[in-house]
C-alpha cells in the first residue's frame, strides 16, 4: 500500500522541496538535554568496578546489591542471571551512574533474568546497544532509574533505554529515558504492565508497547520525541497480537524531534519506528483493544493521534496469530492543541507526507486525529458500519481536525474525509482492565 | 579490524611500559604478588569442591600444563563446525566421571552429573604453522552440577604456567601472523562468567553447545586412528544409545567445500547464531530462527523485517533479500565490528571473512 502511495508522492514531494527550504521551522527539532551532569561525580576505582561486576555474578537470592555514589566505567556487561528477589539499589539517579561507554561486547549494558527483581535509584549511560534489558522475568520493577546517552551526535546512541521483553508483571515507575535511537521505554512481548509517572524525551519514540497484553500507561510525560506513545503489534514474533492497553492522564507534548533512527540521507529501513513522522503524538499500528482518555495531547505538529493498520508500512502483512488491522479503539475525553499556525506537519516520512498533502482540511494542516481507514474487507463491504470498531468520543470534536483516509485503491485514488459521525455512534467498550486487576500492583516485593 | 584502533595501541604500549617497569623492579613485583596475586596462586588441594581457583588443580593434563596433553581421564572432541571467536583455535575435551556414561536418545545427548567440558582458546604465533609456538588465552570449563550447568572461565598467565578463575572477564591483546602471513593484533575479550550464558542458553538454563549429537556425529582423528566420535565414546564405555551415524542427525563442516552450499551455510548459521536465534534462546524475541533444520523462509529471515535491531538494520529492510546479500541485514551485521550492529553480540571483535563470504554466496544464489 505505502509503496503505491509512494510514487504519486514522489512528484509532489519535489514540488514541496521548495517550501521545505523556506519553512525550515517545519523540520524536526533536536534535543541533547541532560537531566544532570555526571562528569563531576567521583570516579569509582577499577577494584570497585570489578567488585560490582562480581556482585551481579555472585548475587544470592533475596539479597540487595548496593551501588554507592560514583561514576562506574564498565568494560563488561552487568548480568543478573536467574536470581530471585534481588534489589539493585543506587544512591540516586544523579549519584550512582553506570557508564557503558567503553563496553566492547554484549547487546546491552545491564541484563536481567530472574524473578521479582527491582532496580532503582541509578543512571545508566551510553550503552552501545540497549541500556537495560530484562527478559523472561516475572516481576521486574524499574524505579527512579535514568537511562540516557550523552553523545552530542545522536546517531551513535543505542536502541532502547529501558527494555523489558518476554516478561510478566512489569512496573516502570518514575523513570527517565532519553535520547535512544528507537524507543526510550520499550515493553515488548510482555504481560501485565504498568508504566507510570515516567518521563521520556529526546528519543525517536518515547514509550512503546509492542505485542503486549494488559498494559496501563498513565501519569507519564512523553515530550520532544519524534513520536510520543506507540502501541504496535508486529508480525512474525513468538508472541502474536497483544491486546488491552490503556493510555490515560499522560502529557504527550511537543513530540516534534527529528526521527534520527536512521541518518537523514538514508531514510526509513525495515525498522517500523524509522517510518514515524516527527510530530506524532500517539500512534496505533495493528493495535487491539486500546483505550486512550484524559491525556493532554499538545503541539505535536503532524497529528495528535494516528490510528493505522500495518498495511501502511508496505511490508508483508501476513503472519500467524496476528492481524494487520487496528481494532476496538476507544478515544475519549482527551485535550488537544495543534500548536501555533507556523508549526507544519512533517514532510520527511511517507505518513507525514500523506497528512500534509491529503488530509481533509487543507494542505499542510496539522491534524488532531487521523485514521487510515483500512478495514478488513472480509468483514464488511464498506467502512460505514465501522467494521474495525473505532470509537471516537471527544467532547471537543467539533473543534478538532479529524481525517479519515481512503487508501484501499492505492495511489490513484487516495481520498480523505473529515466526517467523524461514523465513529461516534459506537459505544466504546471499556478495555476492561481496572487497575486493581493488575497483579503487578499487588506484589509484596515492591 | 581492531588492530588499527589507536586506543588499543595506546593500551598495548601502556601495558608494555608497565611490564617493563615491573621487570626492572623485582622487589615491587614480589610485593604486588604478595598483596594481589598470592591468594589466587597459592597451592590448592583437589578437594572435589568445584570450582577450583587454578586450572592445574583439576589434573586434566599431563606434563606441563601448557602442553594441554590430555590425561587418560578426558576425551578429546570436535564439533563438525566451529563457532567463530576471533580466529582463536580451540582444543576441547570432555571429562565424564568414572563409571558414568552419557545417554543418547534421538537427538538428545544427556551428560551425567559431574561431567566437565574443557575448552582451551589459543593462538599460534604463526597460523601457517598451527602446531608451532602458541599462546593460550583462556580455558572455559562447563561443569554439570546438581543445580545445573555452570560455566567457569580461567585466564592463563603470561608465563603460561597456569590459569586462574576469573569471573569478571578480561581483555588480552593478542599478536599473531595470520594464514596469509599478515601480522594481526586482536583485542581478545574474555567474557565474564554470566556472559557465557549469552550463548549457552536453553530456556534460560546454561547448556552445552558443541557437545550435542548433531555436532559430534562425525569422524575425527584419535591416537588410534579416525573414528566417529560417538562410536568412540561407545567403545570407551562412556555412551549408550548410539545406533550408527545415519540413525542420528549430523551437521557438515561448513569449511568443507565438497559439501552442498545450503548445508554449509545452514551449518554455519546453526553453530554461530542458533544458540540465541531459536525458540529456546534469548533472541527468540526477534522471531529469526537460524537452526539447521529451519525450513520456514520467514523464520529464516527471508523478507522478514527486523524487530529490535535498531542501528543494526543499517539501510536495509529485510533480514534476507534472496539474491541480494548486500541488501540483507543478516550479512550486514556479520560484516560489521560496530557495537550494536555486529552479530553475534559477544565472542568476536573482528570480521569472519570466510563466514561472510559463505553466507554472501548462499544469499546470492537464493531465488
């Protein structure tokens, strides 16, 4: 689909090149903001660093690994392997800093596998791959940890900052994730997740929930990323479609950072995140059962919320236990602000170009809500019956810019509609995971 | 290659300087040993309680330790295809406790409690003469304990008299002349103990890699002559259940050019990648499964988009584009030494040119 759109966009793109040059402010912003300066901290001695590595290796169940104030330059990974009830504790995210700038091998700085693990009060800097990864862990809490990269040149930064994958009962609380080349907080193929009161900035994607079941994302700030909060289901993974995500009480603001997942000259590659246009508030891609409410979705220059099917990527869209469509979405009671008049939608990514050129409200107009309008034709002959069950009940809908695209005939017949009535009449079925139902909040070890 | 990194040469010069300094001041050297090294190098009794601090305590080898001359109690073994670790050569042995035997059932090779797998990593001074002077860098033991397998890395000393247990890992600058006669300098990374499981990982339990049926089911040269390894183990009374080569799976040696290209490529991917890239391995998250028997093109990476590859994807869209090796992420990651791009994630700091050539040819002939 996207491939076909691509060709017609090619011509228009060249027409628009001129305006791009004029309107430099429409390009993505950049950020190298740091929460604090770690360079003044006491340098831990090589013996202290070795002792820390050893503490991870020799940790006994039900113990605490204390990491006192200091700047620890690690040349090897910190791996906690198959341990139970371990607390890894620093003296504060501005006091205990684990730097992986000199790491020579290994996919991540810190790796955790086990049961009931907590890591808190420290910072992780400059891991060449991922900052901290937890895998196959039931009960993993990240609390007050800051994971970042300090390179001025962000093309050298790592992939994910905080990365639980194939985990159960995940809690990410009061954390900061910044400057990652993919997602700052990325939860993948996991179950029963809470991401709350955290800050993600300067990343390509702020917070991403991918192929997960039952995630609560609330009280967070996702700002100055290319995309604020993403809910994706990708094909071909051991865990197929994930369902039930609630996103509420978040500040999703100014997500206009350039997409630095690839260099500007290269453009998107096979990583889906490389296609995210700067100026994206929330993006749903092949997502199932998502409720989005009470968020402040402000000043994201391309769109506030995008509801998209996997077909827009142009990649093969067939896989077992997975469907490319986004279904059962409830969007209600959010606050929107499209920002100032000179904040123009993105032109660097196809989805940005689609919005800029084909939206239902006029060229280069920022949108509040877009829906790609791709539906499963085996279920309905037209979209009028709202076959994908997309429910939009925003009190301010009359003042919002809504666009539903028509992309199902490819490049020659792209159309766009501002009529939202079809998507209002449905009754949003609550996603139905009350907070109290999430075991992650009730574990006694936290 | 890491050889040209200015940091490394600085490091090498510094360590050279340091060793000069030490050799000029024997008094200081002794003092250092007294405070740091003596505890480790103190004589150790073979108490039977593992791990020992010194490799020599196990008594695996006869004569000078560096000769790695096996005692009667250990059996040499060789997997058909070998995992690439910066061109290091390896000598491998298995110790099975007196009176115990391994049991072979189908593909599963179950090793008895108390089994110790011994893998020595070394570099000949000159690869054109691999039997000549050499430097042993590390010896990794895997011990089958009651609680499961445990890995213990031993780092050899400069004088090659012994190796000591070092759980936190290390870096060793290694100089050698390669098979083309070129001088090489490699910053060899000894993994920390827990990094061992980055590869030796089956459903989050440590597990042997090379000592599996499909890797051992072929002939090697023993003192008595050439023989199938599993048959040899049977003869020694160390194995039961081997029903002859064809009754069990086997892999080819990817270096054997007389074998079919597809078999060689799959053998290469199996031994180098599938320890992570399989359903039971840590890279199951990716959905890319590179075990020998994998038949599903999508799971092999054909027109498969990456998931968490980050900058590892380079400019590319799919893991494998048939006919276009240089547009394939798989090859891109094999052909890089950049952290975050290079695969495998641990075990190499240089590019395996021969492996890259093999996989390039394999992808290019795919339709």
